[in-house]
C-alpha cells in the first residue's frame, strides 16, 4: 500500500517551527553544508594528525582540544540523517530505490546526482551557506541576502531544469 506524502502546507509550518525552535534553543538557525566540512576536517586529522595540527586552516578546528564532530552543524546533519531514517521507517518508505526516468541508466542517474551534490556543496561554501542556512534562516530574520539566495537557487534551478529535463522525463 502506497502512503501519501505529508501535506506541503503542514510540512512548511512544521519546518518553520523547527527553525524557530533551533533559533530559540541554540541561538543558531538551520544549515547543513558546513557539516560536511567538519567531517572532512575530522577525516584529515584522523589520516594525518601532524598535517592537521600544522595547517593554518585545519588547526583552528582543534583549538583547546575541540572535536569538529561535536560542532552544532555536524550534530545537526547527524540528526537529519537519523530523522530521515526514522521518518522513512514510520511511513513505510524505507527502501533502496533509484528514482529516475526510464530513459537513463542507474549509473547515469547516480553520476548526475553526485555531480549535482558536489556543485551544490561547492556553491554553498562559496556563498557561505546553503538552502537551509543562507536562504531559510536568512529569510527568517528578514535578511536581504537570504531572499537573494532563495531567488538565486530557485531561479537557477528553473533555468537549468530545461537543459537536464531528459534525465527526468
């Protein structure tokens, strides 16, 4: 039996309440793109401790014995993965599945999904925030940059959708 998706208006209200509660309890908004950065920093330190401690970039994440995996963003991303897993299990949608057009192979779909993710995270680092951090949290505090980020994200998605539509239809 296929279950319906959550009502998008209810989901939007719940997302707003989550954003509000994050700002109230932690003093920070939502954001996910920096969580990957903290994971990479921790991985570099694990592979080559001396390099991480001597590097001006990596060493700042270990000042006073700090662990980058205990940062707000790393824990938030972990919570998103756990929440997504629990949500999928509760709704009966927890299964491995590749959603794609029947016209392309699984490999091509996964390649384009990976490349899209790489470009999005790279852009988020350049812009100093992702959809949730720069756009949603920025718009929640009525930041002009938040609104411009959202227009940029949705505008570019609308433009590029025409070029990549054959991957979906």
